[in-house]
C-alpha cells in the first residue's frame, strides 16, 4: 500500500506507481520482485516536501494514470495566509511543493517591493504552477473612522502592477487572487472602524480592474 506498486500489464511489463508517505513516517524504501527484475521505490521528507525515487528493471514501463508530476505552488498574503500556509503545505505534501514567505505580506506596495526577493523562495520560478495571492486588509485599514490607509486608486493600480510582475517572474503559473475577507463587525477593531462597506468597495474595484486573473476566496 505504501509503495503503491500496481500491475497494469501481464508479467509486470507495465505498472502503476502511487506511493504514499503516511503522517508520522519520515522515510521508507520498498523492493518488489517481478519476473523481469526488482522494482525499487523510496520516499523521504526533505526540506518540507516529499522526495520520491524509483528504479525499474529494463523493459518495465509506468502506465498512464501514474502520479502526476508534483505541483509547485506559491502563497502570498497577509495574516490570514499566515494561518493557512502551514496546513496547506501539510495537506498537499504528497502531491505538491508549497512555498511562502515566513513573514506577513502586509500592504500591496510592500508586496510589490518584496516580489523581487520572494521569487528566490522557489527553486525554479518557471516551474511554478499556481500563485495564490492576496492584499487588502492592510491597505483598507483605518484609524478613528478616517480614510483607508491606501487610497482605492493607488490600491488598484498597485494590484495591477503586482499581477504584471507575477506574470513576469512566474510565466507559466496560474495566478489566483483571493478577495479580501470581510471583517468581523461584532468584534471591535481599531484598524477597521469603517466596517465591511469599504471591504466590498475595494474588492469590487480590484475585480473590475482585473485581466487574466482568477478571482477566488478559496485557495483551492
């Protein structure tokens, strides 16, 4: 079960490989004898991802339906992203490498500035499949019922620039923008005294300005 070796043609001339590393297991190696020789499968956890290595006898092929190549995912966002990036990496450990900055991405202009550095979080930017990104709560935060910290026009223009840089740095990635999560108005917060009307306003402006972006409140 753990090695995931299956027969796809008589005599093991063609096999399926669906190895799985259970939670709590850091590595394993399996060997399966076939008429044509031994199949070797090994898995190990390394730097937050699962590494799979296989060795097949001559004349043995892997059938269609074997595991898809590991996906490469980059997560960018504020404190909400900080809450889900670890669980997402853990949940997708068997099929994807998930990368993210350790700190808060804060304002849109801060993200725009740091993208140049964050691209180095991944081994090969051209192989990133998905960039899931959000900026919002920091930009539309206020104090004492005053205007949002980032004017709406500046916010939208910065999002457009961020999208352009993401396209440039990660040319093969699907770009997904998560609109800003509504604030809990039942809890007093000095940073968001204007409530959800401004959240809806900024979200609508961002979506209206978008081109070539997938809009979603859900990372997956």
